[in-house]
C-alpha cells in the first residue's frame, strides 16, 4: 500500500517526475531508532536491519517508533515492511527539537503489504511512527528520498502485488489421488522495464541504485503511484541490473526482475 500526504496527492512538485512514474526508495538516511516501549529481544533497532525476520514489537497498545537523524536532511518518503499494522491507526510525525511534534499524515492501514508514504520534501531531524489500536510489530523501516524514474512503465507489466509466487509441498497416493498440499513459502515476483532513458540520467541517477540492488540489497518500489497506490513491494533483484543502449539519440532501456515479501 502507498499513502500520500494531502499536499502531495494531486500532483508532484515541479522539480519531480509525475506520479505516473515509478518511485524507488533505497538511499536511506543514517538513523538511530528508539521506541516508547519494546518487548525483550524485539528492540526498536531491529527495524534498521533489512532482514524481515527481526522485528520491533511494542509492549503497549499505543506506542511510537522514533527515528533520530544525524542531520536534518530533506526527506520525502518512508517505507514500512513486515508489519502488523492492518486495522490500526498510524500517524507520521516530525519534529525540529524532539519536543514539539507536527503530524505529517494520519492513515488507516488496510493490508499486510509494504507501505510507502510519499510527501513533499520535509527537513527535520526527528520522525515518529505513532501506532494505536493494538501492539505494533514492524520489521523494516526506510527513511529517505525516492528515486523518481524518468519514464513511465507502459503495457506488459505484471503488477507486483497481483503476481504471487507460492512454493507448495504436495502429497499424492500411489494411484495419483490428491492427499494434501502445504504452502511452505509465499512471495511476489515480477519485472520492471523502462525504455527511452537518457544515457546521462541513467548514469547519474539510476546506476547508483543498480549497483546497490545488484549487490542483493532490498528496496521499496511503487510502479504507478497515481493510479495504483496500493501496489508497492519491498523486494530485491535476484540478478545483476544491466542496461541496453537502444542506439537512438543515446537512449537506454533497462529491465529489473524483482522478488518480494508477501
């Protein structure tokens, strides 16, 4: 699921690509994490680890998870994955001084899928995710600025959250009769293709991300935020990301396969 601040809902700022273009959240700010409460062995710092089996768990039905940054850099997105926030109330807040807090967005989460919250650039060193309505559990949080893709994705794309992959263990009798089927792994799997990227843009904007992703690091991706705001993945690419020069006006294309958390 992807969520917007109200000021960002209708259109992107003039210096940003349109919301019909994919957003990728990967280049995160250095953050120190703390929380209003936590369960033993499930500390707030767990959300800094991209592995989703380690999670922060609150010890109260109302709690907050706080990010303290080393400096006040511009932030325009927060990604949340591996959570139990469905049905709970979530408020994103920011602060200049860690005392006075400004609500940036109030949301009600309706799925277990990854969340990306987009907003105009906000320059503040403190951020909180405030959860009420039950004890919170969150595995991963990214705080940073998105890579806004230069081109949109057109026909032929399989939407990530509709592209389920399931590994099953099946049992049949000697005569071939069905006995049972057990799901042992769930996920999403799709690919993203962008055409007609300018070579300069690819080298300066996309290639740093391609290097990061090719090393096996995970990221958040929203393929078409304006039209399909719920279709967000927290995933990784199993392959190296390699562009192709299409031989027209120094333009490039690139395809990226992605496996994702479900």
